[in-house]
């Protein structure tokens, strides 16, 4: 009975707020540049855009960690008449498990100012989505969120949808910009790349991977807007720090530590209100922050300085998780990073431009510091 009432509430909420998702095109009208509104409703860490297929609109997650150009839930595929089944493929989850999926040739897809013909799409595998969560919560609230997500999101678009051009992620202002090349983008004064840090990226099976430096050394990070927060491989953390830092599980609840190492000896200072000033730029010994956990999960969050190319992006918080080696990366920069930084990806030159955002829009539900939200972290089909 309780689940039935919750489902009815979901349906009312979805119908009542349906107009929120009827986003209008914001194309500039100039050749080679299209602005696409991004919605962060009802989940503030799941960016969605609208696509139109056979005169019907679908809300799709923007997921840079997916190598499929488009994935659609079965409920959406049933509404598309002019599709053709062409093959069977597999998802590979964050733990390396394979999930079968069907591939379809889709009719014309309209993405605001763009029309795409002959695109191959895939059926979303719900077992993959459920199993790809890095931790599971139980109870009615967890069930409610899963049902709401299924109703609000019809699928996802991956990085291969954008691979022929330039894509500018301005999530802090709920905007995604697609340009045919860098010249078309930078002609617009709103998209000047002055002050951005530029680094190369590699295209691997998992997606776009760049090299960044943290207090743990130089490592490879996947750019993934489909991950609700940033992740570091737990084994990497353990191998480097198991004998050097106080673990979060041994710390008082609602406290944080700012630990500076000097000659290998940690000097710990606790602030029970978690308001200690951030560490300064680390010296040769390094400067780390370790945050206590208030959830009942097994993973431990920690923060360290993040440097990408010549840019110092200050302290950044990572969740620790042991995922499969097939991911070919040491960590993931998730949607939390994209919401606090402008990111421009040039597929022509395989370059990524990054700048820390200074003015945040309230529409994206931004919080001043990375915080834990008990929402699933979803890995991606590769």
C-alpha cells in the first residue's frame, strides 16, 4: 500500500512539473553554434537535455562516460516506430561485468538546432543501471528515488555524439554548447577561453582520459558527467597512504582534519564544525584533508590538491572505490567537477580546456563545497 501511494505521488509530480522539461531551443542563429539548455531537475547531479524523435521529446542524461551516442529505455524505444534492430552488443559496468543490449538504427533525431540521421542507438539495460551503483541503500526512500529516476530520465547521450566538433560544458549556468570547430565557438564573447588551462586527452574504451596530479602523484582521470561525484581508485589511496594518515572511520562524527606532513610525521588538527581553513598549496611533504563519513557505506572520502597541466584547482574531494582495471584510469572527475568548472572539449585536436567557475547559478543546486549525497553513482557502458 505504501509503495502504491508513493508511485501515485511520483506520477502526480511528473505530470504536474512536465512543463519544466519542455525546454526551448536557444540556438544563436549563427552558423556552426548551438546552445542547448540543461536541466538538473529532479536530481541536482544528473544533467539532462531534450532530444526529439518522431515528434516526441525525450529527456536524456548527458553522460561523457558512455561510448554509445545514445541509449534509450525500453519504454522510449516502444514509442519509436521507424527503428530497425541491427545487432546485439554489451555494456561493461564499473566492476567489469557484461550486460547484453540491443542496437537499433534510429530515425532522424533533432537536438535543438541539429538534425542527426542514421544514428545507432542502444536499449538501456536496467540490470546494468542497478548493478552499477557503487553502494546500495534500502527502504522506501531509495525505491522512490529509483522510480522517479526511471520516470524522469529516458536514456543517455554519450561522448561519441559530440566527437565531430567542440562541446562547451557550462553546467554552472545550465547550458551545453556545441560548435563545429573552435573558431565558431570563440567568436562568441561568452565562450572566450581566456584564463583556461589546456591539456591533451586520450580516447580510451572508457572515454576521455586526461593526466592530472594530486598529492598521490600523476594519474589518469576519466571525464564523466554520468558519475554523480568524483572517484579515486581505493587501492591507489591505500597503497600510498595506509601508514601515513588517520582514517575517516577513526575520527569523531561531524569532524574533519587538516593534516600537514612534515618529514613523514602527520600533525593533526581537528575542527568539530568542519570549518577549518583549507590547507595551503602543499610543500614537498604534501598537504591533505580527510573528511569524516556520516553514511554507513564502506568507502572513505578524502580530499587532496588537484593540478591539471599548469592549473592548480585547489582541494578536491574524491570518493574511494575499487573498480575494475578495464576502466584504464586511476580516478574519475564527475559531474561535481563539471558543475564547479567550465570545461571545453575540442575533439579535433583532442584538447580539453578547464577553468574554475567564479559565478554560480542557483538553478543547478550548487553547494559551496563538495558534499555527500546519497544518490547512486552510475558507471557507464563502454
